[in-house]
C-alpha cells in the first residue's frame, strides 16, 4: 500500500498514543487531583454540604474551572462534574477570584504539573519527529516493514482489491456499434 501523508500522520498519532497514553493519564490525574483540592479549598466543607442538599438542577455543574496561580491563569479539569454557585460564561470561572500567590502550596503543585506537561509535550514532539523522519523516507508499507517491522500493528489494514466486472467486448462492440472504418 502506498503511504499517503494522511496514513503517515495516523500512524504517528497511533504510535504517540501507544507510547504516551499512561504518561498522559498520570498528568490528567494530577490535574484532577489539584482541581479537586482547589474546589474543596474554595467551597468549604459546610458550603459543599449545603450544595449537596440542594435538588439536582438547582445549581449549575461544570467539569473544569479557571484558576490564577501567581498571575498565571490555567484551566483545570475536575475528576467529575462539580456543583457551583454560578458559571461566569465570559471569564470561564466557577470559583470567583480563586487566586493563589507564588509561595502557596497549590501554586507550587501547579508549577510541578506545568513542568510535567511541558516535558511530556516535548517528549511527544521528539518521538513524533523521529517517527515522521522514518515514515517519510519510504513510500510504501512494504518498504516500511522491511526497515521497521515493529510498526506493523499500527498500519491500517490493506484496502481490499476491487475486482471490476469483466465486460465482454463483443457485447460492448454491439452496444457502441463497432467496428467502424474511421472515428466520427
């Protein structure tokens, strides 16, 4: 099979997902853990207890929030939907004025999370660039498998060869009123 750019890109995406899925999951869990801590910090135990007593639909729910850490805003995803008193659609915040200074423990945890995100992004980029170099050096899946057989599980299945119906030329000649002495 000829390797198109789309096929190459899909192979790279599948390889990166395979290699870094666990790392991405760990970062996502760290983010959710921090977001949940921030939620509990912003909405104290008594407030959360009152919110839980309210009937479903009485309060808006959200999966993420904006928070400011030492002047840097970030969107953090909760581990599950969270009730809140309001959702600022323009600012995207569910926790009004949730700000932490540079020395706060949550800011330090967020910086560590940011560093892990950047490191993972860089490792993904480097791996994708290396895979792309190999994939662009070949034009077919056959040649790719000769130089890199381990990539076989990430190749798309070979398209089925289409067998066109056989046309009997005698019938075609009759339908087109052939043979003729010269073309019209």
